[in-house]
C-alpha cells in the first residue's frame, strides 16, 4: 500500500443509470449503499475500510476462503437487491477506488461503454442453462437390446469390446448433438447467449457430467426459456439427461467489453 | 441477509458464485482503482472451489494432525 493513509475506500458493486438512482436500496446484504453519480451513470458502492480492502490486506484476504466466500456472496446479494428495482451492470469482484472522486473519474472514463452495457441489459435478466448427463444411463438407453450375455472369451469378448466402444462413441455423438440442439433452442428465446466451459465434476460434486453451461440474456419474463427447457427435459428423461435453469442473475455474462473503450 | 430474493440464496452454490462474481462482470483496470486488477481472480476462485471441494481441507487437516 502506498504511504497515503486514507482510512476508507469505495467498493463498487456495479452501475445503474443515473435516472434510476432513486430505486437503489439504501442497504443490502448488511451493507450501507451509496450511489456515486457521474453524468448518465451511477455506481452502487459501499464505503469499506482500507484495513480490509487496501491492496496488501486484500491480497491476504483473497487467500482466506471464508472471507472470500462471504464477500463474494455479499457482492452478489447487493447486485440482486439492486436488480430487483433497477437495471444494473455488474462490476467484477474487488473494484475499489480510494475516493468518490476517483470513482466518478472511473465512470467518466468508461461512460460510453457503461451506457451501452446498461442499454443492453435494460429490462432483462440473466439465466443459466445447464445440461447434465448420467453417462451410464445414457449408454444403457442407447445400447441396442442385445446379446450382452456374450462370454468374456474369444469372439464374444472382442464383440463385447467393440460394442462397448461403439456405445461410448454413440454417447459422445448424442451429447454433442444434444448440446447443440439445447443451446440453439434456448438461445432462440434470448437477446444474447454465451457458452461457458462446463464446470468439472471435482467442483460440482455431482455424479453426472455437465455437458452444457450456457448463460442467456432474456426479457425478465423468462417463461419462454423455462417452457422450452421443460419440453426438452421431458423428452430426454429416459436418457439420463437432466436440464437445469438457474437464476435470475444480474447480467454478469453480458457486460463484458464495457472496459474495452479506448 | 436482506436479499430481495431469499428463495434464491440457498440455490447459489459456491461454484456458481465464483463462475459469475469472480470470473465475470466489468473488469476495470488502471491507476484509478486499487483493485485486484493484477490478481488472477479466476485462479483465486478455482483455489476457493478446490478448497471447498475438500481437496485442500484434507491436506490442511493432515498438516494439523501431523
């Protein structure tokens, strides 16, 4: 940390249009919220202590699992509370300015991109769409009702091996086609859509494999997507495939590029 | 908690949270922020998740027990 010993700083959660500043709650997730306005955009922020959020302490706190989880949840909860009554462009975790003037300068520097991002998310919410597959069930569902009883010797063994390889390949093809179809069908109801890397099993803790991890930007009445997912889920139930819709979320996935402005 | 979406809260798993709050959103870089702009939050998030998945905990517990 530099020698300038300011006590506090502004932690910015995200940005709303100045015209909606009155809709921002005064408290959320246990934190008092301040609105710092610069022209057409206003940051939703909290005053935080530099003892906790100064560069050195922050680096240490990022290594503290409980601290990080607690503050990541608070970040999200504040955004959700704001999103309940205003359109909000989320900042990534840990956007901190020393003073309100610095924060206003930051907003002015990026005004054009932030206004564009607010325009993009206006009246919309983010949904997550995930597809999970129970691979053993899928293979069983795809396997021909067969001479599985072949012995593990000689020709029977080789045939069984080939059959297993064929089933694995069939399952992969099935999943690839499925992912494409689900994505296309849900994205058709969205203003924008992105595919993120599926979360690995070590992190999800689930027995099924995640094969699609998509995010959609949709009108806040998201029934079209949910209905589409219900139809697909019904059709796929027998294949060990589960579809999941998460959210509504603040539009984390659709504000990227707001900092690209030269 | 004063979230306006109480029903959502229990659904927000840590992996979802990390996927969005640490990995996404507008990234502001430059002199004007103290921020963690030069810290790889994707990596920090991954470490958090691995810790919660029990991988790091196990090592930590073994270290304490030793």
